[in-house]
């Protein structure tokens, strides 16, 4: 039996639709998982059932995280938010952590994980924390955009090795104050938190870069998907 990976959908208000980038599903599939796009249900009973059916949860990219989630007023530079998605993710994340089910966050996923667990975010890097590092690259999105340093004595270093590595990047928000439950695993060349983990969990990781775009060409991106799916297998 393949582990079932519940994937948080992306929201498109203009088309009144939920959708999914194939890279998230294909990366999970290539790693041996069975990806399922979840509905944005936030009732207690629905969240209980969704959590029970999933062996792991993938927190995807998408809208900006609502600043209300981390106790700040919205800046003009903050992008569009999806409160219904934030509510659903809060519920499913809390259940995954309580049941010690693996969680992987990607891009917005690291931001949401940090905010939901008590950290804060830069709402807009260009206006709040400008730098010469390219965090919002142009296509193609599978090419490296900047360097990160993977910190020693972290799970990511065990997987990929400590030291410098180049990653792709497409975001304008980022971790500001790290949540108390999280620990840093990688840092960008201009000092942003680029990967985190929750030591109390069997597997709760998140990265700021985009393995869903790069897993076919970058073995390190595929290794992240593989580590996540392997952690979701029954023990």
C-alpha cells in the first residue's frame, strides 16, 4: 500500500476554482506516494476524517499567509490572501502534529508552518528587507537562483550534506521570527531562513525553495520528496 499524501489545494478566485501544480503530485508519485488533493473543508468532523485518511500532509505554495495569523496588520505590499485556506490548514496541521504524521512545507508551506506555530513573517521582502539576492526568479523555475547554506547537525544535512547548495526561488514573503517549536536547517546567502524542522516531530520539515519544479532534474529536490514519502510509510 502506498502512503496517502494529502496535498493542500491552490485557490483561484477569478476562476472560482481549486487547482494543483502537477509537480507536487508528480514528485510525490515518483517517490512512491499516492497524492490526493484535499478540499478546503474546515469543520471539525471533516478535518478529523481527512486527517485520518492521510499518512502525511504536503503544505503547498500559493497565496500570502494572512498577517492576522501572526498578529500583524496587513501592509499595502502584502499580496492576496485566502482566509479559507488558512483556516483549513490550521486544522489539518494541528491534527497532523498531534498524531505525529509527517508534514512537508514548500514555499508558502514554510511560511504558513512558521506562522501557525507562533512565528512571524516578512510580508514583503522588496519593501521590508531588500537585498541583491534573487528570491523571485523568472521562468524557467527549475533552474537555480541563489545559494543556501545547509546547517550541520540537522536532518537536511544528514540527507544532502552540510554546506552550500544552489536552489530555485519564487517568493516575496519569508520567515522573520522563527516559531519557538521550529529549528533552522538552511539559510540563504543574504541571511533568510530557507529550511526548518520541528525536532519534536517524527518528520515536520519545510523548505523555502521549490522541489516541485526541480525534482526531475535536481537529485537533491527529489531526495526531499523521497525523505518525506518514506517517513509517511507505516512503521
